[in-house]
C-alpha cells in the first residue's frame, strides 16, 4: 500500500512538472519545430494550435482562429468588445502588424504612430473639388467677414467643436488641403491683378 502511494505521488509530481512546462488543449494542439520536446512554459489552445517558442501562447490555428473577448460570436481573428488596453515599455511596440511596428511609446511616454496611409471611399471626399469651375470660392472680403464673426476659417471646425466633439483625421487632412488649394487660387487671382496693373503702368509710361 505504501509503495502504491509513493508511486501515485511520484506520478502526480511528474504530471505537475509537465503541466508547468507546457499546456496543450484541443485537437492536434501541441509543440512544433525542432524544440517541440523541450519547450518551456509554452501553451497552445484550440484546434491545431501549434507553439514553437518558449513562453509562447498560441490560440488556435493561425488560418482559422477567431478569438473573442467579451462576446460569444467573434467575426475576426481578434474581436474585442469594450475597452482594449495594452501595456508597453518605452521604445517598444505595443502593436505589431505583419511584423512591422504600428504603435509604440517614445522616451517621454508619447504615442508614436508609424507609417500609415489614409484611404477615402470616393473622390468627392478629397479636396480637388476646389479646382472645379463651379466651386463657390469666397472672396477675400467674405473670408475676412467670416473670420471676424466666427473666429475660425470657413469649413474648418472651431476650437470649441474640436474640444467637445473631436475631429476625424481623414476630414482634417482633406480640409487643410482644401485651404491650401483655395490660397493657391487667391494667389493666382492676385498675380493676374498684379500683371494687369503692371501692363497699365507700362502703357501709361
């Protein structure tokens, strides 16, 4: 009886050490690669989940998995309901996409957003409409009057709106370029007037 108890205790101890070393749950879940038999603190969870690095946690097959947090019907690889918090050290990425840093913190704790593109649904959302013949370009006197009354440029949100409602990056990029293009038109108009005045002065001479 004593020998049986010792054997059972030994088996439990071995299972405990094994459980601390790796954890595999799911059909075909397990280790992968040349270090599969010696992995430490590695876990694989879900159908065909395979882990090949120490301290790694793999959730499901990489082509099939849909991980849901806070909801029962995830639609994407990672579907989170509610607040999504991440902790990260300075100069270390908090989010990598396709092995490229996307979001990180600098030495002062400020967020750094790496290279990205803005995409629009249609051409009308961009600012080139300013150069259309029927674009209602305000006169400079109208712009001056609007600024006196509203303390901001036409079609640009006020400081109060920005504080209370925030702004869309896509919208602001387009609106700022709109103002640059309007300034270009004003400059062209002014240059035409300058050229006309020069011609008149030369004619008088």
